[in-house]
């Protein structure tokens, strides 16, 4: 028997590899001769670097970069085991968790550090960069990232504009001729799992900026500044970054990255699925186990378990999800290839205690799944 174990991380509890190991331990307690193939997964957000490092025997690296408020921070990124691919999470350099709640203000937060992480990756001579853009603290259209990579974003006096979404109003000219030349040789796959445009009522400012500290009064300013940014880009670079699906992701980073030579917006979970060659592993499997920390109706929109299930259903494989908790609307996943869902918590306790018990709870749930299999066999 071959069982594929392809879970996401359980945030604040276990990495994807630790989740897979706990599930394997539970299965092996009942099915000692089963072949368990552990494939740590992610969807482009938090945990993507660790998952792909674990899946490819890669290495973690650290670079000192500019945090959203302009201070310096140590940010990690990964290099795949074959040395050909860098894996970067925007949140590591430009994440909301790097800004104290009382100081969150997308008028001033910058994505400059994400550009510095890309530069650090280029120093490894990679052929491809996978960039996850979830969890950002910014609404600057990726302007800071572009500046770090050599773009000249200038005001009417020819000086570089400052940091943050507020500074986009001063942009008078954009020149990309001094972008790091190495970008021409590197494919940039950007994990983007929202379809929001850059501007408007469904744009970056209106939908996401309030989560990053924007007051109601800030939102129209941020939206107008992104629209101005897009107009200057259209005039000076002949590129439309205003209307495409996903250009509003991560405070407009989805639009900003399209100004880089070989960038492409893709589904985050699909990037990981392709990279770990999940279909090849599932093809001859008997069943598949996946999982995530919390499952609800939003899980159908690009989250790991549903991505794994869709691959499994190409080959008619049954899919079981083990999850930390469920919301009332979770049943939507049954229409997307998941056959059964089991929450793992064994007893009520504090959230802190439950997070610490994640491994034991997963192992217990997996053991019971295996026992059910034997009972019904």
C-alpha cells in the first residue's frame, strides 16, 4: 500500500514536514508495512519556504534587509537542494508581523526589503525564483521592491520618491533601464491567490489596506496613489498594471512584479504542486492524506488541501483531510475532491495547549483513520 501524505503547515504549531511525520507515525502504528510518502506542501503563503526546503533537501539562508518601517531585520529565504531555485516569502521582509499594531500605516510601509531578498537570491546564481506575496504590511504597488532592484522612481525634481503608498503621489517619472541585469536570466514565478485588480472598489487599498492599519480616510488616498502609479507606468513603460487579475495582491505587489522582465503571476499551490511533482507521486498511490490548521469555505480558493485533492482526483484517488479545526461552512470542500475531513483535537483546552499538542493529536487522528480503513477493508 502506498499512501501520499501531503499537508500544509499548521500555523503556530507544526511545519508541513512535522505534520507529515506525525501522520506517518499514526498510520504506521496500524499499517506498519505501508509505504508512506511525505510531501510537505504550501500555497505560497507562510510556510512555503520551509515546505520546499524540506521537500528538496534545500538550505535556509539569512539576509539583513529593510523592514516595512525602514528599520533593518534578518529575513530568511531558501535555496532548493539542486541550487537552481530560490524560494522567497514577501512576508519575511515586508510582513505585517514586522510592524507593531500601533504603528501600522500603509502610507509609509515599504516593500523595499522584498527587493533586497530577491537580490540576495540572485547572488546564488539561481535559474528561478519562487516568490510568495501573502501577508504583507504594504500598499506601495511594489515600488519599494522595484527601487531595491535598481528601478528609478523619480519625483518632479529628479529625486527618488520616498517609502510607502503615500509617496506614490510624488511619482513623476519611472525608468527601468537600471534594473539588475541578472533579472533577465531568471524566471520569477509569483504565488498569487487573489484576483483583485490594483485599484477600485475591489482593489488593493479598498480590500486589503484596512487590514494593514489604514483608516477609512487613508483608503481613497492610497487608491488614488496606486492609480497614479499605474498611469505613470503605462506612460513610461508601456505596461498596464491596473486592470489585470491579481495585480492588487499584497498591496499592489502583484502589479509591481509584472514590471520585472520574466515575472508571471500563478496560483501559489499550483507552483508548489508542479515543483514537488505531486502528480507523479500520486499516480500509483492507494490514497492521499492532506491537511491544514483550519478548514472552511475559503479553503476552496487556492488552499493546499483542495489543490492536493484536485490532483488526486485526476487519478481517482480517495482523499482524507486532517485539520486542526473546522468552521461551519467547511462542507464546501466536499465538492472539490476531498472525501472526508477529520478534526484532530482530542479534548478541550487552552489554545496554547492545543497548539502544543498538535503532533500528538495528528498522530492519534491518523491512527484512527488507519483503524477505520482496516475495519472497512
